[in-house]
């Protein structure tokens, strides 16, 4: 275990002493994902986040990526700088945030967490990696801050998704809830 600690310290020192890499973001994220797959291939699911973080840092050091661990992130609130003890798991090459999880499944709150880290730190790209998956690809999520593409409009798959047909709603007041209407109709059909 001491070998991994030494690799982590070396990687951290490198990250603090040099400017961000000229390497494109996609190339960096590909290398990070490759390193994560290597860690997952050897360890599999079921360990603590700290074990995956330690091993991922070792792999990042082996492939020559610089990183910082447990990077302190203050929160800005109405012109104040609040030290709320938020910490980003990894910042790779000075610009990619990596949040490591070892949980049953990723939830929207985990994506929101990374997006908040991106906004608060002024960084553009983050990776959310859940090592507690049988296939790591299912636990990978790339998150971008400040999407600049065309506006996306929601698509409705069928007209029935908008409103129930009028024959279902006949005889019901507009104040009744949709769930009561549907359950009342089901009782009448029996």
C-alpha cells in the first residue's frame, strides 16, 4: 500500500507545479476512463471509494497525467467566500473534475453534485465514476458545464401522453385529480 501512497504524492506534487496540459479534454477523459477501467478490471465492485481513489491515482501517475486529490472547494454566496469543507475527489490536468463513487447506483443528486463542483470551480468538464458496477461502463457519466449547443425541445411520443381521451374524463369535475379520475374509471370498468 505504501507504493500507491508514494505514487499519489508524486502525482499531486506534479499537478501543483505545472500549468494545465495542452492535451484536448476528450483525450484526457479517454485516458482517465482507461485508467478507471484498469482499476475496475483488477478490483471489481464492492470496495470503498477510498480504495478506488488510491488505485486510480496510481494508474493516472503511471500514464503521466497530473492530478490533485481532495481539492478544497469554497462556496461563493452573495459575495462571501464560505469554507464549507467541500472537496473534489480529483482534479486531473488542472481542469477535469473526477468524482468517485462506490454505491448501488448513480442518482440525479450525484450528477448535480458534479455540476455544482464544475460551476463553483469554473471548470468545464467532469467525470462521475461509480466503481460499484459489474460493468464499469454502466457507472460512467460525463458532465459538461455551460452547454453551448442548440436548445433541446422536449418531444412527446404520443398525443395520449398529453391528456387522457375525453371519454375517460366525462362526468368528472375539473377539480378532481387525474389519479382519482383514472382509478374511478377502472372501478366502473369491472
